[in-house]
C-alpha cells in the first residue's frame, strides 16, 4: 500500500463470500437489543450478549446485570417466532407498558456460531441490516429507468475492458481499458459505475446513502450503502452486460499525464479477472486471452511507471496484509488467509490513484465545490519521535535537520518508511510492529471541501472518486465532476460540504472500528476451534507487535512444524492463521530462572519493556513463544501466558 487505499478501506476485498443484505427481512427497529435466551424456572428470559460500549449508558447492557423476561414473540407477518434457551435473538421492549417484558423481533441463530455472532455484532453497533421496502422499490425502479433512458453517453461497448477484484467480490465499481499510442505513450480508460445517474440528489435513496455514508464489511457479511438492486446489480460492472459509467481517459507518457478527458459512457466488460488469476499471468504460469490480454499488458506497464514515479517522489510505502475469512455451511470459521498486496493489487491501486488525482486536479482548477480526501503533513515532532523509536530498535533512519518544516517532515517520513521496509525484508521480522509505528506518526485522513493535499501519497490534490457504490464522498465527487464537464448534474452546494465532510469522516471511522472488532471476534472463534482440535496446551510462535506498561501485544501462530503435523492443514486452514493477544507483565517470569519477581518498565519511546532487576528486555519485533490462557470470543480478546 502506498499511503492510501484507492478502493476504500477494504470493500469486499478482505473477507470471504458475503451474504447480500437483501436477505435481511427489514431494518432493525430502534431500541432493539441482541441477547441470548435463557430459561429461569418456568420463564424464558434474555440477557444481552455484548458488553456495553463507553457511549452506551444503559445499565441493562451489562451482561448479567439485568435479565429481561420475554413477552409474546411474533414476526413481522404475525407468525410466531419460536425460540428456546440458548438461541441468539434480536429483541425489543414491549409497547404494552412496564412489566410486559420484551418481544423477539428476529431469531439470529446461536451464540456459538461465528457468522450468527457477527450478524448480532452488526445489529448491536446500530447497523440496519436491511432497507425499507420503499427504498428497495426505488432502487429497482432506478435500475430500470437508467436502462430505458441512459442519456447522452459515449459508446465504449466495443472497447476491450476488464475488471480485477477478489474472487469473492460481488460488486464491481471499476473497470479498466488500455492501449498503446504513438511515441511510446499509453492511453488508459478508468470506468467507474455511474451511481449518480441512479441516485438523484435529494431523493430518498440519496438521503439514506448520505446517512449511511459508507458500506461496512465484516467477515461473511456486508452492510451496503446502497440496496442490493443497485450495489450488486444495476451499478455493478459485471462482464457481458451493458452498464453506464463515468470514464476518466488519461494519456500517459511514462508517469507524465499528458491529457485527460472526462465523460459519461456505456461500457461492456469482457471479463471478470481476480487477483490470483492475474498474478499467475504475470508470473508466466497462465496465458492471457484476447481481447483483454493486450490491454492487461499495457495497463501493467502504465501502473509500473506510476508506481516507480510515486515512490521516487517520496510517497509513503507501507505494505500490509488483509485477513480473508472462510466459513463452512453452518457458519463456523473454516479458514483464515492472509492476503498480501501483490502486483495485481498494485496495478489497480495505481491506476485508481491516477484517476482520483486527475479528477481532483480538474475540480480544483475549475473551483467546483467537492469533498477532497485530505491527509495533512505530519507534525515534525511526530517524525522526530518516530526516528527516536526506530533508533532504540536499531533500525536505520535518515539524518534529521535541527529545525524541520512540515514539508520536510512529510518527505522524511516517506524515506523512513522505505528504510523500515528494507529493514523488515532484510531481518525477516518486525513488519507489523514497525509499520504500526510509522502509521501512528501520521495524521488521520479525512474529507473536507478544502484541498490541503495528501501527504501519504505525496499528492497536491486528491479525492475519492473510484468507489461510489460504497462511499458517499465518491458520489459527491461524481456530481461535481459531471457538473464541471457539462454532463447533466448540479454542482454540490458549497455551504453543505463542511458538515458533510465531518459526517462522512465520522461514519468512516465508525465503520473501521466495527470491521476491526468483527475481525477480532472471528479470529477468536477460529482460535477456539484450533485449541479444541490441537489441545489447549499448544505452543505458539509469536512476535511482539505493541507494548504498554501493562504488557505486550503478540501476533502468534502455530510454528511450521506444528502446521505440518496438523490434520487438515492447507489452503485456507485455521492451522496456518495468525492471531493476536495480550501477554500481561504480571505473567512474565524472571529470565534469571531463580523464581524471583521481575519489575518491568516501559522505556520513554514505548518500544522496550526492560526488567529492572535482571536487565532483560522485550522489544518490538522480538520473537516469543506463548500459550493461550483464555479466549473471550464475544469481546474478541485473547489472554496469553509465556511458554514454559
């Protein structure tokens, strides 16, 4: 990753097959609660499943603090919802007054099934898990309306076009075309789903998309910004079908952008490629068919030139892995894959970044109101602290000037990120810990009507344009662009954009927390299964990824020998998965082996825990063997103890 994901946080790109949200019967009612049914004598009661969050002041949310008695349980159609002790349910306080108990509005499954708990978590965090029937109808009608009357568009249906996505993806909002031109140049077309044509500003669909602001992707489930009829059908650039798009046409000579054009179009994708397939082609293990084989080769060359120029300019270099979770038919975790970014990912990323920059450049030049993706330069003090932290870990860094400007800080941070990457490749460890240090030195990106640049990408102007199916700021940029080029959309109202930028930034951060917590929950379910199969005294090879005064955060997995001996180990197996947990300092033994108690102190830089009595040290990136003491799947927490 070069500083920012052009396709969004993760999209459908980091999970197993997702269940379309249209399967949900209706939006969850306000004030509902996810709970487990329990029998108390002659009565059925419910107890909240999830612990309260800081912003939740309701004392009844504390598990065990208050049990609620069930009232009549009826479905939305009037039929009885039959529940029994141990069931996971969505309940709502009865409208018949105090003492009437609660009623079950939806049966979710069982609290020992990972997929059911993830559904409960999404409901617990306030996600609707459905759309009103009127919005569903509006979405279907919009698809038919645009199909009947697509408006004036450039016909690109004969232009060879392809998409590249994960094998599990269900919506496709970007497609690529490419061809060589004279003097060694390349013409790239980036086609993006024309969501603005389907979602008129101010319509009920638009108001709901603005309220949601983003899709939320949890393992095995998605809460889409738009109804399924649009997100996975009418707006999705599927192969072999005509779709309306907004196209960014770019003429590149090396990494130099010589000419751009922006217009509405109609396209027909020739093939749906996935990342693994493209990587096999790039490795020479498979051949590329025509008519898309030559455009893929040309797009690869363009992306490589863009990547080289971006890295040379000082853009941040942070490679990361995304987990992909797999489930069996019963909803239990069956595998966890670590998806590293490969050349096929980078091809798409750099072409999308180029399109986003081209759109931002036009909108800035013509002073059309829009939402920019702003990533301000880091504070010099944070870069100085990062250099101090890395020095304690013997990671080489460039020399810092006595007085550092914010511009110098951004350039130095890009150079530091490269040296960290080189150190990790050379040493073979510390990637997660050191990358976290680099990322924590950055300011957080956000949406704003002010173009303040994107420091991570070393870009003078950047916006999010390429994912309108799942990000509302992209829809805003589509409307702004189409108004700027006279393609039938009104420009966004400048007076509303400050508040909208704050709202969409907040919703993005909330979605990231939900996605992270859902990942933790599913990892815990997988770990419980692994311990059941391998034994609870199983040793794990770990690496220290974070330190606080109270202990060490550890990323851990079975060592290679244990994986080879594990039954069923292989592609997607849990045995090869990586987990995360906390090792409290109170559990650490004295390295002297004399049974004496050691006092551990965290250094000023937060990179080393040092024993005061023996001088022993635990450093970020150090290897360590651990055992699992406790797994709390609902909270997504793992407690560790040192291996004997």
